[in-house]
């Protein structure tokens, strides 16, 4: 097998690898006591406004930014920006 064919085979195998994708809508610090008092229908206020959007992380590297959207019965992210120089979360 030539080097070119080996490179193509390796790239093909890499493209089949699974990655962990996370959408971060916000965060907060809360005491364990306050956390223990949460119940159904409690509202947890995050550090962002609705219009601030979400960050998309791939394997804990910031990769894109977007807005939460409803896609049928599912929650999705509409990508609005690709982040070129990902920063580790």
C-alpha cells in the first residue's frame, strides 16, 4: 500500500470515531444545601441571558457558538459561529 492510500485509510478510520459534543447554556455556583432543596418545577437561574446563546464543545474544546432551537420534538443548536482557535473548557 502506498503512503497516499495509507493516509486515506487513516483519515477514513478517524472520521468514524465518536466524539463527545456538549452544548453549554450557562452555569452557576450553588451550595449543596440549596441544591438539595431543588424539586420539580424549581427554576435555576444561569449566568447568561436568553439572547446570549450557547457554546458547543467537542471533546471539551470550544468549537462553535449558536442558539437553542426546537427541531420537531427535539432541542437543537443553530450554529451561528465557528470558533477557529478552540479553548479548553
